[in-house]
C-alpha cells in the first residue's frame, strides 16, 4: 500500500535546532515562526546590520492529504478487523479495542475494577507465567500490553512485532486476552506497588484539582472518576477479576486494528487462527448514558496547608465527539491554550510571570466530555492569575480573533496533523476513531480543509456557547488562608480536604 500522500504547503520551514525535538514539541514551536506571529522583543541575531522581518517562507495553500485506505472484514466470532497496509518496514502494529471493558462499566462499589483487570491480565495466563511472557516478548523484540481508562468504555490491548514473528506475537496477545489466570501472588504484588501510587496521588495538587473538577462537572456519573480508590484496591479479589473479565472481554464488541507489513487476507487468516476460539457473548452492551447538566457555576477550594503554589482549574462540560462544533472548538481551544503560543501561556507566563505554563484542552467521546483551562501559580498571585485567566475567556467570547492569530492557529493544527501521518500507529488510531464514532469515510482526508474553513466568527460562537460564565466551574488547590480570600471575591466557596470531604 502506498504511504500517505501529504503535500505540506502550509508549514513554515523549521530551524535546524528543532531537529532533535519530538514531533509534538516541534509542532508547538512551529507557530512562532509563522508569518505575522508576534516575536519576542529585540533582535535575536548577533550579526551586525541584520534586521528581523518577522517572516518565514510559508505557502498559503491548504495542506492536501490522501490517507491510505483501510480494508475491513469480520471474523467468524464478530471481531471487526481494520487493516492499513504499509510495506515500508517489516513491522506490524496492532490494537484490540474491546467496547464495554473500560472503567465506565465498573461497579459503583468497585471503581477501578476495569483498570485492575487490564493491568493483571498481562501478569500470567493459563499457559504462561508473567516471567515467561516477558522473556518471550523480549526475545522477539515485541510488545503486548493491556489498559483500560478509569472512565472510558473501552479497554485496549496493544502490541507490535516484526513481520516474521507476527504469528507468535498475535498468539501471545490472544493468550493474554482470552486466558488470563490472575495468579494470587501477582495480585498481591500489584496491590503492594499500586497502593503507594494511590497514596502519592493525594500529595499532588494537580491530581486533587482534577479530581474535584471532575466531581463538580459530573457528580456521581462514571465520567467523574479520575483514579481508582485505595479502598477498592484493598477489596480487590481474584473472583472479582475473573468475573469482570468473563463478562466484559467478549469478541462481539471488539475491533482488531492492524497497520504495517501485512495484507487484509493475511491479517484475517492469522487473526482467525488465534482468536477464532473466542466465544461470542450474544448480549448487547449497556449503552452509555449522558451525564446530567452541571448545576450552574461553582467555586471549590481543596485545602492543602502550607502549600506555596495554587493549582487552578476552570472547566465546563463540553461536547460529544460527533458534535458539528468539534473542529471549531478545536481551533478556539488552540488559540486559548493549545501550547506556548496560546493566549493563556503568553499572558500568564510570558507577560506576567505567574507560572511556568498555562494551557487548556477538551475531551469528547460518544457522550459529553469536559473542557478545562489549567495552571499552577505562586500562592501570592492566585487572585491576579485567576482574574487574568477569566479575562482571557471573556476576550474569547466578546472579541473576534485577529486574522493573523486565526491563521497561525490553523496552520499549526494542520502541521501537527501532517506530521502525525508519519506514524503508522497514529494513522491506525484515526481509522479506529472513524469506525467507533461512525465518521464519514473521507473524514480524515478532509480534516485540513475543515480546519482551514473555521472562521473567527465560528471560534467566537463556540467560545460564547461552551465557555459562558454560567457554565464555568472553578477549582483551586492551595493553602486555605492564602487562597480563599481571592476565591470569595468571585462568589461563595465550598472547601474540601485532600480526601474530598467538605470542611465546615
């Protein structure tokens, strides 16, 4: 299969100093070299007589993309197979996504059971111990792993290996997915090492802020879960793991996505050989339920005595992945806080020196997700930093973006997408998203075109709609004596301790 056809006509020429950066970092640096983007004051060149004209060779043509076409089929037990052929290297990447096996489907009494199950599936099967699995994968220069998000509906097994070892690697992955043995000794070891992680989380202000914000946004809905609880870990039993695996890891709702040096016929034959014995459950998955709307704006403080910093989160419920505003919100969010060129970073760090960084992001799935802006600042500037962050949100709602700012953001997003196409596994992820969310067949081919079509009016409209004052939830984590007075200027404050219990 041909590699992706990409005409990168919208990207500035990067300096040689960026060559060693990771792709994501390179792209975040790129917008500062785009024509019209504000530059740091002064002339960085030492050459006498050099004049910085704030320009770079940039084409105004829209990036043209033609992704490789996927080939798809179904196994006899219902597993849907997606294949992206790429014969440039003798390597194959694969993902098995199991709908209904993620943390969204955890019992309310045992938050984290899905993630515990996924983590321990790799620790031994009915045919191999954990050590034997690791040794064999290491000899093959291959990987196999399983994970499940705490609030996601999906569990995902991932792996890769050389083409000539593919049969063996797929067999190991099938063994892990279908025959985990959950040895009690491995469960005990997992509890010991994981308990320390949970204890350490409670000392991290960023974790406490995200936990409180998710609770404010989603209440008791599964989307409010940020991490398993120590109590759930202590109560974990082998019987619970076995029962969850049996009920949720079924082929009826599984997607096997493969990219690399393999054809659809080869992938289907090999997958049928190792996954064919995986029995269908024949039961429909329980549909996800939309979270209830947040009950108006609120202000929460998590008291962290003697803290010298304040972790600030301002968030709101967002949108579904298939919402028509997805691209418009992507552009607006990038302008606000998508990286070092975002308004939050420029204002709170570069202009005011309150923080090392300030950003925003949003997530979405089949049901409504969340959006948040976040930063950590010195305690003494909490009031000013929060005021400035909220002012930036007001500016996004009330003042249209400038043409230069909008153009730079769109070029950066399109450039990031272009570089991502060099990664076969990322291309595979795009096709999985297309399948899961039932996106149009040419969805990713037209991504640059859709981003380029976003206008300043579009960005302002979504900012008004999704970042309006009556939707915003404010959370701060810090020293109560220093932080609470600043928060009270904005309204009534609810105070909690690090365990999430109200402080009266």
